[in-house]
């Protein structure tokens, strides 16, 4: 992985069981300080979306909603950038094998848009080799 | 700060039945936890069946991909019954999201309810 944890700033770690109903609290715990730091509505929207997609993927696809498996979140929000890492305890997958949901033949598929949206709304996205961890970076106050 | 992803509130769904059409108004964010409710509401309408479902997204300031998937699934099922789903234009963030996903190609979008109801019944062609 080329994207690494920030060396400065306050890194926070949260671990939750594989329960979709718990995602909102985790997400709001990251969005509230971002909003307080003056992130724009566009930035908040993108951050919210990437978090929803990454966490939902971890619970549903990574951990198969197994209540004994956990999702590990690491985040660091500063006025300049938001770094988030989401790791599940599943076997992983190959993100390169996910079909492009914007292709004509895939538009009417009900799922498969999550990774594309993460890449569209975050400035940097990286997966570990096994595919069970995604790291994302959103830069704010860009020139 | 106006209603936004940083002050989410909860999703409210209001359905108004009119002859062979339904207007479904979404107010608030469609997060992962809310998608099941949205899916059940829309699926129940598709099963009636109806000629037209107007999804009023004008007060929907956030929707995740699972929420989009629920709408796409309903669109496909409704089309089998020669029905269609139309959207009332959402706020800029969700409008942009529909463009990024290219789902704006699947759905006719209208500025208001009157226009959505008055448009001819032919579904959007590919």
C-alpha cells in the first residue's frame, strides 16, 4: 500500500462488530469534527459517502455480517485532510476485478457502485494486498 | 448550516397514492441503515402494480449506493409491468451523484411534481 497513516495529527481507532446499525455513530464521529474544522458541504458529502460505502462493504462483503467478526476503523481528521482506513476480518478480494458500474451494460445492476464512488469522491484510495483493508485520503483547502 | 450530511436527521418517507400513480417523498438522508425501509416501501408499490412512481428527491440531501440500488431494482421491476419511475430533482450533491454513477441516464428528472405527473407515460428509452 502506498497510502500510509499520517505521521502527525491525532489518530483515532474504533472497532465495531459487523452491524450496519452501528455505522451511523461511527460516521458522525468523523463528520462532526470535520464540519467543525470548516470542511465544505461538498467535502462532507464526499467523506460521508466514502465512509458509508467502505464500512458497508466491510460489514456486508468483508465480514459477511458475521457478528463474531469486527470492523477496524482508523481516522485522522485535520483542517488540511481526512485520512480513513477501514479493515475487515474477512478473506479479502481483488478490487480490480469489480466491474465498472458506469458502463452501459452495468447501469441497471442494483449493486457494485461502492468502490467506484469511493474512488470518485476521495483524492487517494489504496487497498492492501489481500483487499480487506482500504485507506482513503481527502484533501481539503486544495490550491 | 442547512440540512446536510454533517447534521443528518433521520429519513422520513411519505407516500401519496393517486389512481395508478404514487408519489414517494424522501426527506433526509438515505444511509445504509435506512435502505431497508426505502426498499420495502418502493417494492410494495411496485407489487401493486402502478403505472408511475414519482420519487421526490428534492429534500433528499444524501443517498448511499444501497439506496440507489433499491431505486434501480424498483425501476427494473416496474418496467416489466410497463411502468416507470421518475425523479424530482434532488439537491446538488445528490444530482451530482446521479451523474457520477450515470444513473441520470436511467431516469427522467423533473423540476417539480406537476411536471413529473404531466409528462407522457412513455418510459425513458435507452
